[in-house]
C-alpha cells in the first residue's frame, strides 16, 4: 500500500486550497480598502466643497458694536476699501465671502455677530445652499451605499475567513488521519517483513532438506542399479544353467532311446531315468536358489 504519494497529494490539495483562500482574502481586502478610500474621498469632497478665497478679491467685515454687530460688505481693490455702491459685485460673491466668514475669531463668535447680505446675494446664497444640500444628500446616499457595500464585503470576508478556517481544520484532521493510517501501514509493513524473514529461513531449511533427500535418493538409485545389474547377471547365469540341463536331458533322452532300441529292461531304464530326472531337478532347484 503506497501511503507517501497519498500524503503528498493531500498536502498539495491543502496548499491549493490555502492559495485560493488567500486570493479570496486579498480580493476582499482590496475591495474593503477601495470602499474605505471612496468613503474618505467623499468626506474630503464634502469638507473641501467650499471654494477657496481668491487673491484678487475679498470682503471686509467691520464690527459696529459689542451687542449688535453690523458688517458692511465692501470690495477690496488694490488693498483699499471701496464703497459697495460704486463697485460692481462679482458674479459669485458667495464663494469669496465664505472663506472670510470662516476666519471669524472666537471673540466675534462670543459676541453673536449678525451678518446681513443684499437681496441678490441672498438669492445666490440660497441657490448655492440648495445645491450644496442636494450634493450633501447625494453624498450621504453614496456614503450609505458604500457603507452597505463595505458591510457586505466585511461579511463576505468573515465568511471567507471562516471557510478557510474550516478548510484548514479539515485538512489538519485529514492529515492526522493520514498520519495514523501511515503508522498502521508501517506497523503492518514491519510485520510483513518479519514474516518474510521467517519464510526465507524456512525456505532455506526446506532447500537443505531437499538437497539431503536428493543425495539419499541418488544413493538409493545407485543401490537399485547395482541390484538390478546383479539380477541381470543371475538371470544370465540361470539361462546358462538351463541350457546345460537341457543338453543333459537331451543326452538322457538319447540314452533312453538307445535303451529302447537295445530292448533293455523297462524297469531298469525307468529307474535310471527317474533317478537321473530327480537328480537333475535337484540341481535345477539349487541353481534357482
């Protein structure tokens, strides 16, 4: 059972998952930073929406009394104060008045300064304030939208973090399981190695026993060959003896024929023949033994 490639595959899968989670976290982080940057830009645009003071024009405010202050608005031309009736006002005086008004000192604020503007200036001021109010509302809507997007991005980021933590936990759990399985496989492999060593020893012993049996079989085969050769020799000698006895019988048959032809005594011939036959049978029996 091959465990190391499985462990390497599981580590590669874990690395890929961590890379994917890291990419998702980077995308979410970039989205959060982008949304925060947009919110900051909108806030700065709302803060710096007021126009800057022009260098060539300005408005001078004079304090009339401590309790009720009346400001006379007059253009400054070339560093001198000129009467407002003799000078044509600029097209957008609100933009120039606002920076000067913002520079009021803390003492004037504590005295309760009262500012009066001409009618045409008041109309333009109201129009400008209306536009600023609309832009402020739009900015607030955009801010709410961006905050909602930011909240969604944070929720997605938290979900991705939780998912990555779950994946990491699952990967660690699987890694522990693989370690346990690897330990079991190693123990099983060690047992198999031990059994293989025992089998090798038994195989060597069986080979030795087989060699001993083979040598014994060779000895027995050689003995059998010798006995077979001896039996063949005895068979050959027995055949020779049989031939000799056949010759003797043939001679006795001739003698018997001679006896018959000589008209000898039948009894004597029979006795002689019988005695000779018994003697030959005894000799044949000894030869067989």
